C-alpha cells in the first residue's frame, strides 16, 4: 500500500499537470488567434462608421495591454475551473470516507483519484479483515472459557467425591485410602492448572509486558529449565539433548520473561512429541544474531495450522483431552515476549520433525 504522501503527490502531480497542459494550449491558441485576427483585420479598410471601429482602434493603440488582459482573463478562467474541480474532488473523497465504516460496497472515484480509491478500498479491506479476526479470536476465547468451565467441574467433582468417601467410610484399607488420596491430589493439581489458565487469559489481555533486561548465561538458564522438566520427560520416556555454543554464551534479556518463553516452547515440544523420542535444544551464536531452536519428533503440523500456531487461543488439537493441553496462549505469549526483545520466532515442520526457532539480535 502506498503512503499518504505518495498518494497526495501523485494526485496533485496529475492535477497540476492537466492544469499546466491546459494553460499551454490556451497560450498557443491565444497567440495563433491574435495573429489570425490581426491579419484578418488588417486586410480591410476601416471607417469611423463601421461597427466595432472604436473598439478595434483602441486595441490597435493598446496591443500589449490587450494581450496582457486576454492572458490574465484566460488564467483566471482556467484557475477558477480547476479550483472548482479540485473542490469537487475533495468533496468526493470526503463522501467516500463516510462509506469506509459501513464497507458495504467498494469505493468508486473519478480517474483523477485512482490512488485515493485504491487506498481507501485497502483500508476498508483491512477493517473487514481485522473485524473478522477479532470475531474469530473472541469466538475462540468464548469457546475456551466454556471448555475450561466444563473441565473445572470434572476434577472438582472427583475431588469432592473421593474426599467424601474418605470422610464417610471409616473402615477403608490403607491401600485404598492411599489410592483415593492420590486420585484426589491428581485431580486437584489439574484443577489448579485450569484455574491458572483463567488467570493467564486475564493477564494476557489486561497487562502490558515490560522488560527488565540483564546479561544472562543462556546455558545455565536452559539447563535449569531442562532439569525442571525431568518428571515430564520420564513420564513419556523422553531424552533431551542440550547444546550451547559457545558455552559462555550470554543473552541480554529479561530473564524471567525469557524463561517463560523457553518453558512454553519446551512444554509444547513434550506434549506433541512421540514417546521414547529425543528433544534437541540448540543455542548458537551467529554473525549478528543468537539462534535458539527446540526440535522434537512428532506428527507433522499441516501448513495451514503452522501459519496460525502463534495466534491467541489457537490449539493444534481440535479435540481437547481432559488432561493435556493448555489455553492456547503459550506460543502467542512467547511470540510477544520475543518480539519485545526485537527478536523473531517461527516454526518449521516437515518429515515428522517440528522445530521452533528464535533469533535475537546481538546488542
């Protein structure tokens, strides 16, 4: 889309170009007309009794003044004509601008305003596209709240049920008590996860993320995150290989926020990878950037989903499981944090391998 300055320049250039051409044509016609009139008038003998004698006599005595007056009259007529035309163009643009919020039909302007027409139609298309995206995001959010509200009820019902059994049945064996307590604890933890997701939605929409940067050892940060994920690795019998080159690689960032990014990406990798597979975390210093990539082996992500993977509330699995998966905010938040660090993040998926790549400029 052209800038407003370019559009204004193109329209004014075309407008004054036409005005200049009209002025040149008028000058040529004026000169030709004056020479033709002079030759015609001088070809006959004029008498004082002839019609227009005194007018022609005055013109002959004041030829320079007459030419100047004709020139000024022509300029005033041309200027008035194009000034009215410019006002009409301005009014046409103002009327068209009132159609933009409605967006019912494409805007049509005269050919002189072709750039303005294209610009306003682009704005109208952007408004419609943004409205559609907002509706889709709101619908996904509403669906998510409904899903979470439903899921809150399931573990809560289980917790209440098992605790009621423990309270009412005094003769339950220690083994059964242990089993009921383990189930209750598991359901309570799931309940906590779902409640945290509600808070996550609120924080994402109502707060602005501010950064407190410091120089962080990338290797130590990633090692700590990998260590915290060991229970999740064990559950799916996963191995995780970490490579940081050079080992003393430093990253100027907000440590807490960046830890959240890597946590979200690694959690996503664990959730969608095959059992008994390997997750690779590779961090390298390049010429002008620091690149970190997290790769897992799992079902290939279709291209249409890969393009939307960083959208708010978007989930790869359309059928939600009761235990796994989150609100669909992790990757969206990761993208926002990375971009606040002036970095880039993208996803690649091919041949049952999915890779998330982050690049940070070296400051």
